[in-house]
């Protein structure tokens, strides 16, 4: 009986314990489900709260951008994403579609002065230079949905490879006028250009804006230079319209390893420079004649000697030119020497084209590979003239005395007492060249090497005739289509060719001469087409401040201010 009661009690206790465990597990599950529900609810509330915050931030950012756009545009809000289409043009002025004209006109943008736009790459899936720059507007003739981009803007927005999707964000902005610009040339030789700041001014005349880190392309004749914008004031992007900008130009940080452009290496008076030149190539040097040196040259006391010595079996030619001609060659130069072996050009006071300024020396590889030495020296001629008496040449027949008689062979005047011996010796050893106008007395062994050019009749050594014919009588072709020999070609390109480079009297840049101006009054002034257009720009008169066309400034000074 006790055993059964104990078994019943144990069974009851076990059932109670199981019910308690189940109840405990149920409570634990309920607690966990409540916690999970709370966490889920909190996560949902957090996500909703985050979305509300992001929406508010996006709204605030959009409002700020709108405010910035309105502020940057001085009350004008214009922002378009257009497809970039390249077109050939100069400067930084873009082409916009007609709808942009209507939108800007409705907001009164044309009443606020020149239009300036910020251009940014809309998608950065492709590489770009820096993805943002500024521009002016050329015209409103682009197709709808596109924007015409000139090379300057294209190169500053994109890399050398064309982008896959050239989308550009065009935003109207207001830019302050620039007061200072610091530029750095990526190539050597930009400072060698005569009046290089005037050349830069001519390039900037085609631009409306400048932006920091942009690269300007400046062309001067056959030369091309790239100038990077390092610093601008008063802001990183400025307007260059109707403003005077102080410009500092720096050279490249390092010398380029290889360049396709010629570079003028400096020459110091009295110091020789050496080099190696291949056939058909040029090497260029420069030197300057200052005012003090020129005063001494003008007095006839010194001369400038340019020497070129060859040290190998090859041959060279020597060319010399005064700036603004930077790189003299076979077609264009002021002085030249084509002698076999060493060359020497002597410049003195009797040379009317000589004067103070900068000069370029060109060494041309005529034949083979030649090692050379080039130098410029100042030679004192005053001492060599002291104590010399004027001497008359007997061969001229201007003076003779009663004690001399003319030799029948060499035509020199010989003392009477030795005339017989002289004639006997002279007829055996000397021969007179019978070529018309020559009459040079030659040794009998020199006769076979004394030849005359069949075209110009000049006398040469037989070894020099081949080079003379090639240099002076081989036809040369000008870019304008004219074919002439060397002498006529130099004259043609210095004063006749319409494609020759001349210095504009108004902008100081080297431009093609072109033809005479269309306007009859400009033709009477001797103005070319470029000068007629360039001279139509106005500038304030220094005396009265009135805006006067540059080509009319001299007449204005005489007629209004009685100044010569």
C-alpha cells in the first residue's frame, strides 16, 4: 500500500515538474517573440526614420543647389544636361540649341552682360582631365539636346580618347573679371617668341573665360605651345572679356625628353658650342646685341663674326636671321654661308639690316653626319685700321707712275727695270681666265679647277660646283605654289608671298601677310586683311580717353591733339 502511494506521489510530482517546465518554456518563447517583434518594429521605424531623414537631406541639398545656382547666376537659373558634339573652332565659345536662347532670354540673362557657363562631365564612367571648365557662347544654332564643343573645351573636359557617353552639364554662372593669371608653358622656347605676351593676348582674344588647371593652346606660325593655368585672381575661374590681366609666365619644371619643335639654344659671345647634325636636319642657336654693343658697332669699331667649323667629312650650311624670324632656313633667312668647310659671316655697321635685338643662328646638315662648332665673337676693328694708308690697286689701272709699265699677260703694273723678266715668268706660269667679265690670273696648275656656273656665271673651284648648283639653282617650292631658285625664293618669302609671316602692327602677333585689305582707305595705308580687321578694335586715347579704332589712332592724335 505504501509502495503504491509513493509511486502515485512520484508520478504526480513528475507531472507537476513537466507542467512547470512547459510553462517556463512557453513563457521564454513568448518573451523571445516579444523581443523579436520589438526589434523588428524598431528596425522598421529606424528605416522609416532614415528614409525621412534622407528625403529631408535631399530636399535641403536640392534647395541649396537651387540657391547656389541662382546666386552663381545672379538670379538666373539655367541648368541643362546635353550631349557634347565636337566642332572645329578656336577659343572657348560653345554652341547651344535655340531653346536655350529662349529660356535665357525669358529670365533676362542677356541684360546682365556676357554669358558664361560652367561645363561639367555629367557621368564619370570615363576618364577626364578634371571634368569641369568654363566657356562663353558663340551662337544658338546647335541641334536640340546637343552642345557644340570646340577643341579647347573638349581637351580640358575629356581625355585624348573620346568618351562613350559624352554628356555635359551646362550651367549658367556669373564670373568676375580676372586681374591676375599665372601660366606655365609645357614646352621650351615660348619666351623666345618676340613679344610673346602680345601673342598670348591674341589667343585670349578668342576666349571668354579662364579656369584654373585648364590648358591653353597658343600657336605662333609653325610653333604650338601649351600653357597650363596655375593660378587666377580674384577666383579660380574668371572672365577675360574687357579686362586687363597681369600675366606671369613660367617655363616647364623639367626639360622634355623628346620634342618635335625646334628650340633656340643660347650662344655667349666668345664661347663656342659644339654639336652633331645629321643630313637634312637643323640645329638652332640665339644671341642678342644690346644697345651698348650696337653703339660701338655703329661707330665701325667692332664687327660681329659668326663662325661655323666642321670637324668631320660631312658638310654644313650656316643661316642667320633677325627676330621675329626665329628659325632661318633655305627659304627664309637674312644671311647665309654655303662655303665648303668652315663658314664665317661678318656683320658690321655697313649692313643696314643689322641693329640691336635678338638673332637666330641655324646650322643645317647639308651632307652626311657632321660634328661642328659654332661661335659668335665681337671682333675689334679699330686697332687694325690704325696707321694704315690707303693703297691703290695697280690692277684697277687708276694710278701708275712713269717707272712702271703694264704687263701684257696679267695686266699688273710692273717696274720697267724688271718687266722683261716678269713677262717671261708670267707667260710660263700664269694664265688669265678668258670667261667674259672674269679676268682672274690663275696659276697653270689651277686652270683645270677654275670653273664658271653656266647659270649665274660665278667662278668656283670645281669641287664646289656641285654644292653651288644644288643650293642656288635647284628649284624650291613655296607653300603658295610658286617654284623659284634660292635667291628669288628668299626675296619672294621676305616681301611677296601671301603666306609669309609678318608682325601685325596692332596686336604684335605673327600672322600670314595675306592680301591687301578690302577697304580702299586701308589699302592706301598699306594694311593687310588681318591688320584691317585687327586695327578695327578700339582702345582709349591716352590724351582724351575717347574710344578710337587702333588704325585711326595716329590720325586722331594729329587731328584732335595736334601731335606728330
